[in-house]
């Protein structure tokens, strides 16, 4: 039997996921990285994107935004500002958020608005991408 690693994904509101899995692919700020059991301990900031994990022959996707991944020898903990399993993502809501952000970017009143709208746009695009990976 393949050895597993404990994956926990936590946001300020809830525990999104807590499972023993075989492999985790994480969107780090320096690029995507993979984690197996017995990985060396380290800490990485997360980018906005899709995390995926493999378990029992299946691949599962989770949207994550903002926060950190902490890897120890036998666990990986994701502390994110927001996270949803693909099946929890409301794609219509994400499409509306995308349109809103694009409108704000066109209006572009000041830098604060611009940066907030850019981050909101990235979240919306990555939510839609995460959903598309499981065929909607
Ligand atoms: P919106 O403008 O639609 O609220 P947002 O990107 O500003 O989008 P966040 O601040 O990232 O939203 O998240 C706020 C809360 O709403 C979190 O609990 C997050 O999990 C949830 N959430 C946001 N968008 C979606 C979505 N499309 N489907 C499911 N949950 C979502």
C-alpha cells in the first residue's frame, strides 16, 4: 500500500478538508510544488489557484486563495483566506464576480481599487478554472 500524507485545509471559517492522501500539488507563490509523504519540512506562501490531491486512483481539486502551506514529514496544512472544494464552487457567482472585477478594472479610479479588483478577478478566474478541471 502506498504511504499517505495528512492533508488539512483550513480557512478562518471552517475546516475545508482533512484527509489522508497520496500526493498533493500546491500552487505556491514561486510556482506549483508537489508533496509526498516524508517531504522535508518547509513553509510556502500560496498563490491564487487550484490545489490538487490524489487519493484512491482519483484526482481532486480545491480552490485556494491567500495564506500558507506548512509541510512536515507526514502532514501538509493549508491555512487559506478562502478555499472551496471544486464541487462547492458556485460558478455563476464566480462569473458575476469576474464581470464586476473587469468593470472595476476598466473604471480604474485609484491604485487601491485597481489592486483589489485585480485580486478579485484572479480569484474569480481561478474558481472557474478549478470547476472546469472537474468538467463543471
Ligand atoms: P464574491 O465577490 O462572489 O464574494 P470573493 O472572491 O470576493 O467573491 P472571497 O472573499 O474569496 O470571495 O470569499 C468569501 C467567502 O465566500 C468565502 O467563504 C468563500 O469560500 C466564499 N465564496 C466566494 N466565491 C464563491 C464561489 N464562487 N463559490 C462558492 N463559495 C464562494
